[in-house]
C-alpha cells in the first residue's frame, strides 16, 4: 500500500501530454520522420512540462502555491489558466488539425477538460486532475486502437487498472473524495469520447 502514492507522482497530470504523444508516435500511422518525431516530442516536453514547472517554482517563490499537488482550491486557478494558454498555443502553432489531426483532437480534448476544471473551481467544485488526465489518456489509447485496427487490449486493460490505482492513491493521500475522483474521471473521458467524431 505504501507504493500507491508513487503513482500520483509518476502519472502527475503534467506528464499526460507526453504520454499521449508517445502513444500516438508508437501506435498511429504517421508520416513523421525520426527527426520530426523528436522535434515534436521536444516541443511538447518544453511547453507542457518544463514551462509549467518553471511557473510552479515562480508561484511557489511568490507564495501563491504550497506544493506540487496544488491541493488548495484557490491555488489551482493560476496553474490551470497557464496550462490553458500553453495548450492553446500548442494546438494553434504546432499540433494543428491539418498536420497531426489525431494528436490535435487529443490536446483539444485536454484543453476542454482544463477549461471545465477551471470553471468548476469558480463554483467551489474540486475535480481530481489526476483522474482527468489518466481517463483522457485511456480514452485516447482506445481511440488509437480503433483508428488503426490494432489489438491493444492488454495495454487498455493496464490503463483501466491504472485508473483504479491512481484513484486509490489519491484517496490514500487524502487528496480527494470519491465524488471529486468521479468528477475528474468524466471531465477527462467525455471530451475525448465526443472528439472521436473528429478523427475516428
């Protein structure tokens, strides 16, 4: 049981865009050469991981947030707003619908989920961003399996199991209630499901 909190760090929402990109590069038929794949992955790491981490340390120095999990309701607003801007820049300038449609809709779904999470905060409703991230990634992997007619059942089963493990991890760390985990799950999964229409 002591290993459960580790999953909250390994599958922190900040890493989900990178995991989604790796899934796309691994299981989707694309025209990208190796150098282009590395460039794409580097862009996503910089924009969705390194820049947010830099903002985190700035906000922590300023006393606006107190931990990497950002459990306080009011402290979540600025990081979420920053994430919205960064994802918007990414899908507008790099991962465009005409260039990489599958990944575009994955990130668009992530953008919608992040906006919904932020809007709920103004209603004093807290959603588990961990569950939002892992459920979105799970639906995207299922979509890749259907889109490319690949048998990824074992991996999808692992992803579904990870949803449960991460939920248990967040409960064990007393970071969320069951209600917040359920809200987070649906905020992540539903936009991805609805956006299947755009690329499946």
